[in-house]
């Protein structure tokens, strides 16, 4: 598993573009695992700070209960539709997978029972329309293999 800092150091251009996609809106989509193993998706905010990706969850929320039981998560950036007339100008979308690791709450935390986590990253992916607009470009980063670029028609 890796920290955000590891990815920034290994593939800085890729990391900057992924971070830009996650910054395109406040609400990201987080997937957690329910008690029966089925997926649950919820809105969530996250923060890039000091070489880490962190997030908080309200006390008693179902996603907090899920993560405390099974810390594996996936997070998808806000989705913006590709322009119909120039799909190759679409900056794409990003997603990550990893493990939520409990951290101390911020000093100014007013939320009783909230949970705070950093994400240990196992996969990071950026997908966008290539030029010409007849294929997808999939860039990914994994702790064992680093950055990789593939195309799919």
C-alpha cells in the first residue's frame, strides 16, 4: 500500500491530474462493504494534505460502521460529462482503491463519535478520451508496478 506522497514522488504529473479530478467538486462517491459483503455507495468529501488523503465520517453513519468492520474502500471523483462536440477535451475521471486507516480527529473536531481516516492506496486510475476521440486512455498506478498507460478502443 502507498501514501499519496509516494505517488506524488513516483509519478508527479499523473498525481497532479488525478488530484485535479478529485478537486472538480465537493462530493465524491465512496464505496464501502456492508456486513453481508454487498457494496454500499455514499457521498463523501476527502482532503489531500501533508502527503496523505484523509476523510471523515459522521458518527453512527452506515459508511462509518462499514469501514470499522471492513476498511477496504473505493472512491470515485465527481463526474463531469464529456463535451459532446469535443470529447477529447474532457479531463476524465479518477478513482482510487485502498484501505481506510483510523487517525486521530482534528483538534477542532466538533462531531462526537465521528471517524477520521487516511487512505492507504492500492490502486489509482485516471480515464479519459484520447486524441483522436476514438479510444479511451487508462492511466493507473499500483504500489508494485508504478505508473502505467493503456488504451482501449
